[in-house]
C-alpha cells in the first residue's frame, strides 16, 4: 500500500514525501525497526542544527565509494515518516532492503522518536544553534534532545569538539560505546563561530575580552555553560577545561580545497562542495566513516594512512545536496541555490558566496518546515550586500526581509510575494549574469519547481 501511494504521488507530480510513510506505518507499525535492524552494519544517524543534509550525503557517498551498499534519505525529509517513505522506494515487495548500512538525516526532535524504535550503531552530532525557537525552545533544550540520541547509540558517537554543548554529550554515552571527535585547528575557529561566539559580548564573556565575532577557546566555561554541561552529563561532569583529542581536524580551507589532520598526518582534498562551512561538515563525515571502516572486514586497518588517502579521494567525488550550493544552468547563466534557516547558516553563506559579479535574490517563507519565527533574520549581518544590493525579495515574509535589509542600508530593487512570478522575473533578467538565490526550505522547493519549467533540474524525490 505504501509503495502504491508513493507511485501515485510521483505520477501526479505531487509533493507530500511523508504520506507513503504514514500509510505504511498505519498498516505495519514495526516496519521501520524490522527493516533497519536487518542491516549488517546498522544505522548511522546524523543530526544537529546545521549541515545535516550535506553531511549525510558525504557519508553515504564515501561509504558507497568504499564498496558498501548504502540506504539513505537524500530528500532532506528528516523525520520518521520521511525515512519510512524513503524505505518504500528501495525495499522489495516483500519488504527486504538490499543494503549493508543506512545513513539517515534526522531532525533534532524527530531523532528522539526514531531512537525509540531503532538504536543507531553510529551517530554524528554536528552542532546546536538558535534555530526554530517556536519548535525547539531555547538552545539547551535542543542539546537535551540530541543527548537522547547519544545515549541510545550502541557503537560510536561522533561529536563536534568545538561546540561545548555537543562536546558535553560525551557524558551521557552508554558504557561500551566509543566517543570520537572532529574539530578545527586554532587558526580556523574564528571562521566557524559557535552559537555562543555569535551571541557573546565583552560583559558576558567573563574575563575573555573577545568581541562577538571571536569564539572563545574550546572548553572555556562561563556560569551558564557549566550549568548546561552538568545538566547534560550523566555523571555530573562539565565540559573538559582543555580541548580533547579530535580524530579528524580541519586545518586549512581554500576555494574547493581542504586539509585535514588524521593520525598525525595531513591530507589534502579537492572538493566539489560549495561553501567553506561544508568543509567542516566533511570533517564530521570523515570521522564517522573512519569508525565504520574499522569494522569492515575488507578494510585494511593496518595501513591507516592508505585508508585515509582513499577517503580523501572518495570525498572529492561528493556533489552538493539539492538546494545546498546546487547550481542550475538557466538562460546561459549559473543560478546557485543557497539554503538558509538560521543566523549562522545565513552568515556563513554570505561569507562563502561573495556577491561581486552576481545578482542576488532572497526568498523567505515561514511554513512549519522553515520555522514560524523569523526574528532570527535580525541576528544576520547583511552589510556585505550593500554595494550590489538585492535584486529581488520574495516569499511569504518578503516584506519582513525587505525591512531588515533597509536597516542595514541594503538597496532592494523589487519585492514580490508571488514566489513563482518573482523567480521567473529574476532568472529572466540580465541573461548570462550568475545569480544567487538565498531561500528557506519550503521556498527552496518552490524555487526548484519553478526552475524545472525552464531548465534541467535533478529529481530530488519531493515532487513538483
């Protein structure tokens, strides 16, 4: 029944990627757990505020390059019914999944529901940022949600060393489960600020005297951070006062080039991914893939440098996930889709994609998948757009975005809440000139659907 519903939706080009999963769950509530528990190498669960979709894509791609059959949920439908719907496209009519391992992206809240049914063998916990406050509440609540994932993981938990709330989750990991870290070299921490660094001031940073743009050292504890660590830690311990050892450290970033330190050796990878923030996500992906290769019989674990060199090659083959730096050729010019959903993501996108020589559009929706609360737009610095201005603003919250830009003295050429019309107007203007479209999740789906009418757009499996 689930496969029939999925087929009907695709024939009629409707969205609703969770509906087939809802039908399957109604008929067979144990389908998800039974199917995934049969996999030889279990499940890798990826969660956190930023970077889930791209990190999931990198992990899956690298494991496939290493010869494993991988099941994943590539559409970004990152809740339990979305995973069931993705399974329906891969299982046989008898319900058998032909895969060695699953790599699944889960929304922070739905990850808690997922681990009640399926215990992941590996989990990758990326970061916590102020995102969708209407859904998650304060940032420490998001960390508590992720702590449930860490506690449920049976094999290896991979944590972001640079995010104190994520690093604190080592305290809730079950006995016998390994903890691995990914991190940054000292000189790169300023490029990848944590949520605390973005919101700190001279007063609340204690004696540190750093500006809001300068992240505090890993492990530095103010009163609030000690409290958060104690709340999360199963044994009452706070975050270590000195940086813990990281299995994978990002040491250098450049245009489509990254360097990583692993086992006292440095490796260079040329990547197709767009945006420097994805290079830090690559460190997370490498850390968990290295953990997986340690239990694969065919992997030569006696030669770690040879293994890591192979992983660098596998990383170079990874292409951007849909809407995350995805480039679509329209009227002889590249149109780059850039997903934004919180202050950090927008800030990093603006830093990674300079506006010089491009036309810029911003599309902001406030549907459930985007988060209803758009006040986070006021935490983004848009001054980098002053010189060229913004050519088009659209989406449900277009006028909110226009007002925000006015306060940063950014010129706006046109505002149109009719998103399809705005997209047509924007991509039809200035033929041959490259374009950036910054958009929230549901706006991104609508933009892709409109571009599919005039250009070749890959099928992301979410309907038209």
